[in-house]
C-alpha cells in the first residue's frame, strides 16, 4: 500500500467501465507490481447514481506508469469486445 505522500503524486489515468474491468485491471497491475489506486464513484447516499453518469470509477497511479496502464486497459477492452462478438 503506497503512503499518503506517494499517493499525492498520483494522477487520474482512465475512467473504468464497470466493476469487472476494475477487478481485471487490478489483478494485472498487482501481478506486474505497478503501484495504483482504484476509486469507485459509488455513493451509498445516491445508490450508484454517479456510476451511471461517470462510469464505474477510475484508476490513478504515478505518471511514469500511465502509458503502461493505458496499454493494459486497451488490451482488456479489446479482449472484452472480441469475447462479446464471439458466438457461443
């Protein structure tokens, strides 16, 4: 877990589509040792209203990892689209 001082250097990299995408991304990032923070837009007071407007949440990380994380997200989304288009 990164320290608060380290997290102050994190930038928002991408908005995530859903919880499934967030879990897959987190798994890959942990496996590769990439520091990150996932934040959900879910708010119990509004029963998830912001998630329907903004997306599930977002990923933030140190700027030097942004390109790598963007590539990983692109691959996950590509695989997701391919799986949705496959019959069966």
